[in-house]
C-alpha cells in the first residue's frame, strides 16, 4: 500500500467533461500504489465531491464533471488501501486536478446594444464603451477579445464606418466620416471571441450594436439638376445657361439644363432665398432680375449684342436659418449671333498623365513628369474681329475628367485608383459647345482623349494571416515562423518590404528576432512550457507605409532528459524557537539538466504548517511561531520539480533550540495542608513545580513569602512550622510559594498554600447577642419566632439550646438549631409582650454571654367586628323637609387595640329606594335627606342595611323611616 513515487500524496489530472462525457481517463491512468490486485483492496473512503468510482487501480467518472460549475478545480479523495494478508489498512490522500477545456463561448451581458452619435463626430472618437462579455472558462480559454464583422454590405452596414482598435477593451470608434444624409442608422455586428491556444477551438458569440446618427447642420444648400456631376448630394460647380436674341425682349428666360432650384441637404429642410451676388458686365442688373422665392429669371429690357455678347451672373441660394448657409451657381446668358460654321476643338495632346488619387482639379499633363498641361483650344470661323470671343462649354463622356474654364483637362473625381480591379487608363470623348446656341448648332466634332494614371504609394503592405505557433520549450535559436506581406502598389514585384518586431507581450522582446528582409522569426533565448507570447510584427514599404499583425506563440513542453537533482540526500539545520516569522532556516538548491525553471515545495513533515518554502529560491523559512516544548524537531521532505513535472526530493532535519520562554508551573494551582495545633517544626506538606525548558532554563528553586510561622526548603519544596500554632487564634494560614528558574532572565510561577490547623476540643459556647428583639402576629400557632445562635470556638461545634424562663406553655425551642416557635395562637388584646431567657446545656457558668434574652412583641390584627351601640327606632318626618335634613345618628364601636383596625366607617347599602333619597356620613354616622321625598308615592322607606366596617370586618343595621305628606 505504499505510493510508487515515495510521496505522501497522489496527484492526478483529468479534463472536464464535454457535455455528458464520462469516458475520459485520469493521468496517470492508474493509481501509483504498490501491490497486485490479489494483495491489496482499494476503496474510496471520503471525497470532497461524489464524482468517482474505483475500478481496480483506476478511477472512473460516475457522472459528467464541469470545471466551470462553481469553479471546481480539484477533488480530494481518501483512498483506503487494505493489505489482504495482514488486514492492515492505510488511507492515502489523492488530489485530482480538473483541467479546463474550451467548452463555453463568451456571453454578452445584453442581447443588443444601442447608442446615438452625431454625424459631426470626428474620426477616431470612441462612441461606445459598454460592451461586456464574460467566459466561464479559465486561463486563456476565458479571455475575451472583441472585433467587428462585415454585415449585409448595404448602406446601413456599420462595418466600413466603425471599428474596434483595442480588441481586449472593446471600445467602438469612428473610422470614416458619418453623413446623416447618406444613412441615419447603422447596424454593427460585434464578435466576442475567446483566446483558446488552438485557434480552431476558439468560440465566438455575436451581438448587434445599433448606432443612430443624429443630423447636424453641416450641409450647404445645393443646386441640383439631372445633368450635373453629383458629389455628396450636390452638383459640382453648378452652371446654368440661357440665351436671348440681340434687341429682342424675351421676358421669362428658359434656363438650361433645368430651371434654377436649390434645396437644403440637411433633414432640417430650411426654406431657400435666391439673389444675384455679382456679374459681368456690371450692367447685368439693368437687364435681368431673379425671383427671391422661385428662382425664376426675368429680362427687364432688350439687350443689344454690341453692348454685351454674353453675361455671367453669380446666383446665391441661402437658407432661411440662423447659420445662413449658402451656395452659389453661375448663370451664363448669351446674346445670340448668326451661326453658320461649327467650332473646331484642338487638343495639345491626344494622351495625358496624372497621378492616381489626385485631388479634384489636378491638371492632366502631356508627360509623366507633370510639367506641360493638356490644353484644348477652340476656333470658330463665324466669329469676326468685331464679334470678339464667345463662351463655350465642354461636354466630356466621363465623370472622371473635365475641362476647366481655362481650357485645361483636369481631374473631376476624387480617389481615382489604378490598383486592380480598377482601370489604369481612361479613354473618353470631348465636345465643345457654344453657350446659348440653338439645338443642333454650335457644337464641335468629338475628340478622343486618353489619360494614364501614374502609380503612387497609396497602399500599405498586407501581412498574410499568421496561425498560432506551438513552440517547444528550451533554449537555443529556433525558427518560429515566417512573416509574408504583399503590397498592391508593387506592380512589377520589385518593391522591398522591411520586416520588424514592434512589441512582444510577457516582457519577451529580448527573446525573439526577425530577419528584416525574409521575415523569418526566431526565438533566441530560453522559453519555458506554459508561457505565451503575442508578437506584434510590422511590414513597412519604401514609402513608409506599414501594417501590423500578431503572431501568437504558445510554449509547450519539449523533450526532457531528467528532473532537477539536489546535491545531497539529507540536510541538517537548527532554528531558535524564538525566531521571528519569516526568518530563514536554510536555502536548498537543485540543478536541472535542461536548465528549466525549478519549483520547490514542502510535501511532508511540515507539522502545523510551521515552515514555508519559497517556490522560486528554495529558501525554507519560519511560517508560524515555533514552540520547542510542543515540537522539538522536524523532518521535512522537500520536492524540486520542473515544468514537465519531473522531480526529486531531499530530507531536512531541523532541530529547534530552546529559549527561556516557559514559566515554572506548580503541579497544583492551590495546595491545602493540615497540621495539629501546638506542635513546633511539624511537617506541613511538599509543593512541586515543573519547567518545560531545558538546562538552567528549567532548573527550579522554591521560596515562600515572608512568614514567621513556616519555612520552605528551596530544593525540595518541603514546608514545616517554625513555632506551635493555635487553632483558636488563627484556624488557617494563607501562604504564597514561588518557583523560579535559574536562567539569567529568570521566569517564575506561584501557587497558593492553605494550612488548616487541627483543633482540640476545649472551649464553651457563647451567645452572639445578649438581647434578641422580634415581633409575632397574633392568632398564629406553630409560628417560627426567631433563631438564636451560640458560637462554639472549637472546630467541632457542640451546642444544645433550651428555654430557661418565660415559656408559660406558649413557646418551644429546637435544642439543635436554636429555633423558637409558638405552641398556641397569641392574642394581642390579652397580652402584647413576652420575655424569654434562653441558654445552652454546655455552658451553665456565670458568664453573661452564657444566656440571652428574647423580647417578643405581639402584632395586633383586625380580628374584631364593630358593634352598633344602639338600635334606631322608626322615624317620622314631613315629605317637604329640605335636602340635608338630619334624620338620625347611628353609632358603632370596635374592640381591636390599634388603628386602623378600630376605626369605624359607615355607608348605606342595599337595592331598595332608600339609598336614592338618604345618605350617611361615613365618619359621624349622621343620616340625612339626599333627594326630594315627593318624587315617589311611597310613604315609608327602610334604610337597610346601614353598614359599619373596619377594613374587611363589617356589621349592618336597618332603620325604617316614614314620611307624612303635607
């Protein structure tokens, strides 16, 4: 029944169940207990949780085990091992560690989330901070990172506009400019993913963040017509054209391509007011006006072509709001002349060049160097010298380019990108049309032009996905992975990408390196099993653009040749029992062949947990206050193990040295001895103390407090009398004895000693008092009157009491207790006091204290009824007598001896009518008229009864009263 490894505890591992799984095995698969199946019997004695059954030497699950249910990380068992032949049984502690599997996805605390953000919010602003998800798993399986996921790619998909830049925090930020007019709500899909070391095993949950976009007053009113180039819902450089005939009054002008109209691009939808701002020539306002509400343009008077061949007027459309946002448009009015020949369009080059992503308005040039612009000129045979120049518009068959007012070909669309799948060359046609010309007139023949987009560095390198790497533990240079990146700007494959390490978690920057050209990542320092590193690698192109990616590295156990080894099998150490907690006792070191990190632990012999060991340094220190008297020596078994759980053990014998920390303690806290009186140098008794300290710290000497009656032997603790003792003068003596050790910083203890002196019978009893006074109520037989006491100075009292005089057959006395009682009831009215003389049979001498007098006073009680002294005769009176008239007087007396028992009071009682018409004075007994006697037809009243009473004793008397009516 011994453990194969020699340890005192068996440690096993098992992974938690996936669902209802119960077939997973422990590691090791069998209990490492010595003995064959026919030699030993195994059984589970106790368990902290009922999950296992024993099958031979194997532990089998009885039901699924969930580590995440109440954080069940381990189960402790007591395995009973019984040897079949001898019947000897031993309990073996077993610890089963529950390993976590990634069986729980992160769970968001809310099903959906919602927030509102202004469309004016700057890029990079955090708009939501309250994402929260938890994972019931442990370690990296329970770590949660947040990310966004593409949605349905509609205009309400928030993926292009919002991002989570810090995955571990889950802060949602704006990554593109918002526009309420484009979309006023976005749905952002958010993922919560755990960090399981195997990416294939990672679990994910999703939720939706609904983001409402609040409109802001950020849009100018816009001129809008079908043929214009729209950017963000507004025409770019809106222009309107109209024509009039020279010398002819037109009235309302027909404005092309559509009537002038502007609207507020915000949802505020403010009203618009139109006006002319300026124009050329300045006399335009004499000939034309604009309606402020409708935008219609009216000719005020005829215009001669000799005055102006065309007019250019700037129109303002202004919101009727406090901000008064406005936009302008150009209105060109041509004064028509005869048109017989079409204009001719002549470009300076048929092909041009411009950089990709150039801003709107950038000039297209005839060469890649961008020095000479592509210009378009117009000739018209119809124009004579006196006609001068007329205005032309250019019509281009692409929105990407246009001809500006100076006749140069320029970019008309932002973010032209030559990178695939976009075209690197644009081919289109250009037509010049005379402003104000009639339909089918004034247009040139189309000219075909081509524009090449020059490649610029506008793309960052893209690092290919990096799978998690499982790196064997150990030291030396080893290849981890190769980082590769591509760049869309590298059209010919000649671009050089430079690789670097930006950051390594777990303070591991010095442990890894990367080849700047090949992207090869290597580990250059020792790594240990169980460590994890996240390496942020960076790829940079020649233009300085870069991107980053994370390479996750999990260090796993490598080949292990052997565990740590101590230099000795046994060590000796000593420590004072007075050592402070934390004091170092001894430091042990072991060497590991692979130089792996060593973990030290105490596995046996640590009684009461008195010692602790630093798991890193191997230093054994005092963990609790030591007590040599309780435990004087320890034998500790220490274990040194590497990350692969290979280990060795050694033994440390620790001797605890003594300090004088124990007081001498008497074997009894109080001693009681007896000694006869009258003996000198008599043996009284012996006291004894012990001291758990050793050497001089435990050598005891005895002493006694100053005493003239006793002496104490300092070595043996024997007590004897110094003189003869007298019981009568002092029947007992109280002593304090002391035991002190012999240390320089000596300690002591004390005990109480009581010496009882044995008495010799030689004294007579005497009464404590010469006179006892007591009261006794009358009418009480066998009533205890008093107990008297006579003191016998001898230790064994012997007193016999009796009544010497005054008993008169009324009193008796208990000869043993001294209690006096009444034999008959006493009557206060016959005799109020008695005097008794009492004595003892043991003392009939002349000493005044040989007897005592008992003075007894009888207490009067109300035991006699009052008696009426006369009987009233019938009384006659007129029914007209006034109220208060005295009718008669009744008199009674009481024979009790004392007040209030002999004080008489009177009252009228009964249920007849007399109490209604007559009353009696309670003290004097006068009976008087109480009410008008004519109220009743009765001619006679019986005042019966009249009651005379003293407390509870009462007598009644009746009286008859007759009335005579007038």
